[in-house]
C-alpha cells in the first residue's frame, strides 16, 4: 500500500490544496481545494495527480472556450461591441444583407467591401485606426467607390453630409 502523502499547500493547475477532506467512497483520499478564481471544491487525490484531469473548478474550461470564441476582443458579452467593430459589421451588412432597408444604396448599387477588410476585422482596424471621437463615422471619399483603405476615412456628420452623391 502506498505511503500517505500530505498535499496541503501544493498546487495542481489552478487549484491550491487547503487540507484533507473526509474520505470518499470507496476509501478515496480527498482534498479541500481553492481555485485561483476563488471557488472552493473537494477533489479526489487521484484526479489531482493526473495531468489530463482536474486543473480547476471548471473555470479553466470556460476560459478556454471564451478564448476560442474571441478572435480580436472587440465584441464581448461583458463590454459589448466597440464602435469600430460595430462600424465594420454595419459596413459589411449594408453591402451584403439585401433585407436591410439601406441595402439599395450600397450593395444594391454594386458597392462592396474589399476582401482584406471583409475577411478580417483586424485588417480593417489596422488600416482605419480607432474612431477619433464619438462624432465620427466611416465615410467613402468617392461615394460611388467601394469600401477599401484608399477610399475610406473617419469623418463627422457635417463632413459626411457634404460628401453625398447627387441623385
């Protein structure tokens, strides 16, 4: 029979062992643990020592799933969409979603979003930068041109109104 090993104070993944818990069935050694996130739980000793087993209270799995869903961090449940990310999504929708009321003024006229921006928000942000102020929105210099780095800028509503196409 293996010799008892006191794990109090040891760390396994995100779990820190606080002390021994009553044995589980059938005679399994268990430990009181505190996760880095603050949750407390009881874990079987055998599960602690296996590297592919218990690493946390479950928060590790949630964090991994969140990271997998978040590519750029511009759209999170906690903080919502950034203004730049919203502008990017709306720009694409105006050009591609025929159900939108404003589609006829954009995609319906043949205006498109360049592949560099359409396929990668990070490229859009790198080319356009952050919006200078809440009063700014994306504008096409040539109103009949596509959404692309050489034809877009951040402007105020006043500037945008002066850059309308003649009907």
